[in-house]
C-alpha cells in the first residue's frame, strides 16, 4: 500500500464518519472515532454490497458514498447494541 492511498483512505474514512454522524443524528465519536467508523464502515459495505448485488461505481465520490452507507449501518448496529444493555 502506498502512502498516498493510506492518506486517501483516512480522508475518505473521516469524511464518511462525519457524514454518518450527521445522518444518524449526532452519534459521532469525535475525529479519531469518526475516521475509524468510516474505515470500518467502508469494509462493512465492501462485504455487504457485492453479496446483495449492488455496485456503487468508481471514483472518490463513489468511495465516500460507499463508506458513508457502511458507516451508517455500523452506527445503527452500535446503537442497537447500546440499547440492548
């Protein structure tokens, strides 16, 4: 992995985490937490979308949309787990 792709992944993850925090009504975790949620959300969406037959496309905007949808799913699941306790 190149250094530029790592920086790009962190930026897209941070943006996706921030967007998902806004979509899920303030359930963000701060800057570092949002980066982690965005990156994990991107991996989550990367596993779920192909199994369902969805394709987002290529490019930066598609990557942000992809990661944001995954991060929203992740925040939703985290919210369910928190309510269950």
